[in-house]
C-alpha cells in the first residue's frame, strides 16, 4: 500500500480521534454534554445532531438455534461496523446508552458550525442498512422570539423521530424515500428528575437525557415556532 499524503492525514486523524476518546473521562464527557445541551438554545455549538444504532433491529436475534422466525444479528459486530462508517465519514460523535424497554448502544453525531446538508439522508441510509426501526435527527432552528421582553432571536434544536419501515426479515428496506416522521420536539432535558429514571432515557457518560417525544406540553411543540429557518446554512 502506497503511503500518500491523504492516507497519512487520514491515519493521523483516526489516531487523534482514538486518543481523544481514550482521555474522555466520565467527568469530562459530563461537562461536554451539559454544555452541548445548553447550547441547543443559543446561537453557538451544534447545528445538527443525529442518534443512530446498529443494535436490536426488529426481527434480529443473537441466537437462532431455537428460533423459527427472524434472522441472526450480531449486535457487537454491527455496532462496530457502524462506528467504522461514521469514522470514515469524518463525524464527531458521543457513545450513547439508551433504555427503551431494553438497553441499546447508539451514537450521537454532532455537527458544529456549518450544516452538513446531507446528514439526514446519510443517517436514513445507514439506519436502513442496519435494519433499524428508527433514527433521531435534529437541526438547530432560529425563530422569532415569543417572549417580547427578549430582543434577540429564539433558538431550538428541533428533533424528529424518523421511522424507517424495516422489513423485519433481515433484508434491508433500502428505499430511501420510504420513511415517516412520527413526531417532532424542540427540547432535550437533563437534570435530577431525568437522572432518577430507570427507563426511557439516553445516557452519555454519566448524564441521562430525554427528548420528550409524544409530549403534549406546548413548550415542546415545534409548530409554535414563528418564522423558523435553519442555523448554519
């Protein structure tokens, strides 16, 4: 293999990424997560996020020896393959542990500065490739401030729960326009109440978070935003 400048650069970046992951203690991750979430409502920080996993697809089984339905799925291998694809795409991400009627490992991809116009499509593609039921996609939106006492714009990260309509047979549904947006919310919560949860949360480092999909609280409803437009274009 010829060691070109581009290949050397990619090798160095990969090693730096691995080194950075290695020194990210739970305390450091906790600080990063707290700042990231607080910046969702400011004109700085992340402009897009996505949460995706390669584990536990509908119909997937770790052992088919006594099964007559479904298909074999190695969570560890598939999650590793997904990580390699995210690394090759050059994305920064956090490892996420989720509890939604069972534990599942995921990745939260974070885009700062200028938006990646293809992020949503790439996440839908990868979600479908790994037979996932759904992914979460979020983008920061600026809108008119609803509070008349605040002269500046209002910022929210608007999250979409995107259903991918998997076949549940092990053969991916790669029709990239065959998906639906199940719900949209404008908040990600953390704090003592969320930290006490033992179900229905996502955990980054030691910090538990929750996006209140299916909430009926007006404050969580993106339809109430006035003149919204994406940040970072």
